[in-house]
C-alpha cells in the first residue's frame, strides 16, 4: 500500500511536540487527509514508549517506570488531549444550555471538575498500566496510543461541527470515509498482530465507546469540537489499558 510520508509527518507534527529536522508542506485539506495516518502515528508513540520503558527498566522499579511512562506520554503529546479532557469535564459540570457548555469549554482556565478529571485520568492510566502483566506490557504500550488515535479518526469522520472555528472544524472539513477505512484497516490489523483475539475485542470496545460519545455530543451540542476529540482520545487510552489488564488472565479471549 502506498504511504504518503508527508501526511504521516503532518500527523506526527499535530499529535506530538517532537521536532522534525525538516519542514513539511501542509495544504488546506491535508490535516483531514492526515487522519489516515493517525494510527501509525500512535504506533510510533508506542514504539517510543517501548524504548523509554526498556531504558528506564534497567535502573528503576516497575512502579516508578510506569509513572514515568504516563508522564512521558503527556509531555510528548504536549498535554493537548489532556487539556481537552479538562475542558469537557468543566463543560459537563456547568449548568446551562448548549451555548454555556461551549463557552465553558473555550475558557482557558481549568475549573474544579477539570482538575479532578485530570487527576483521576492520570491515576487510572498509571494503575491500569501497572496492573498489566510484564509479558503483555510491550504490546500494550504499542496498542493503547494507537487505539486512542484511531478513536480520534472515528470521532471526526462524518461528524458535524459544534462551532465553525477551532482545530476540530479544520479536521472535519478535510476528512472523508477513505481516511476512516484506511485507519480502521491499520488499527485492526495491528491490534490482531500485537494482541491476538484480545486486540480485536479491545478494538470493538474502542469503536463502541467512541460511537456513544459522538452520538451524545452531537445530540447535546449539535456537533463536536477539538476538545471533545481530545476527551475521546483520553477515555480510549484509559479504556484500552483497563481492558488489556482485565483480559490478560482470561484465556477465553486469547488465541
């Protein structure tokens, strides 16, 4: 299959703060087209986490390493999606109509609900990662960032815009079903290769969770925003890690 490296690097630039040693041309519709490469970018993030895990494990105990891995992922991604999680938590906690919800999410200040959401999300990811058996940790580190980036694609393609400005609108305007199909094929194939039948079940769970979030916000707000995309990504990271930990000891879900 032909791989457009330019679109892959656009995905890397958007999803991480990793500096590239060269410039990448980005046209109007390229952000939406780059969605096809979001799962590959997630796998690249996973590979980076695997490398960090190997190096840190040479000198540090498992608990400390896992906490540093959660920290590293937050730093590498520029806390972009965690910011979305906090904003949506604040919006959910606010009383009022659609306009108030959108106004609260757009506020740059983090409220009590957003702060609690951030703390709980980071703790949950840390504890779930710590609970994954050592022999499944490497596949898990590859899989959960990939599944979360695939969830972003699923959330964006076919969605309505809750407002006309922001990053969410830029992606929605350039995204199509071709991008979703390519992202789905990549994610499902990698999930099966890395985790066998367990990977398929986790993939299905991620699709279901994303569909439910998308349906609820489109009914509640009339569409989605960039914050909601980040919120969905974070929830899928948590879900993936929890399911990997839960399914690790269940032979019925393995090959």
